[in-house]
C-alpha cells in the first residue's frame, strides 16, 4: 500500500524517525553532560589524571577548565531533560550547548586527549541528531 503525504502531513515512519533521533540526542546529551560534570569535578579537585602541557596557546589553570566543563555539563543535562520532555526551546539550546562543549573539549585536548576527542565525536552525533529532524515536525 502506497501512502501519499502532503506538505503538512508526515508519514508514520518519518514521525517515528524524528522521535527516535530526538530521543537519541536527549539521552546522549544527558550522558555526555554527566561525563563532563565528572571531568569538571576531577579537574577542580586537581586530580593527577590530567596531562600538563608547556607552551599551549589556550592554557588555563586546570581548575578553570574544571569549572568550564562542570557548568557546561550541568547545562547539557538540563537541556537533555528538556529534550526528553519535548520542550520547544530544547532543540536549539541543545545544538548551542553541544557546540560550546565541542569547543571546550577541543581547547582542552592537551589535558586529556583521548577523552576530549571521544566527547567531540559524541557531541557531533548529538548535533546531527538534532539538526536532521525538520523544525516543523512534531517529535
């Protein structure tokens, strides 16, 4: 059976995909936000896990990086919960916070390289999941 859709109607498959991608982004944003919170706590407590790099252009005190990751991670968790509750503000805010966290993780690569690159990839998937769904679709 072939179903036709008009400009304002979406097929059940498209709506299911949109809901699935939004749920994916929501769960990933909460999970990655929690991981950034833990990373921030480790840096604020001056853990020995982090590397020290000389002559780094974007060198901040490790405590400063900790607070940056802690605050952005907490906002990411809140936005992820907003996405799960299908709040209209959450999609744009989710893209914005994931972008800021990609930048923060990029700038802190010398302190924790493998983990920074892993979170950059995960936040990239979050942005993809939030951008691929059309804004006019109900998710």
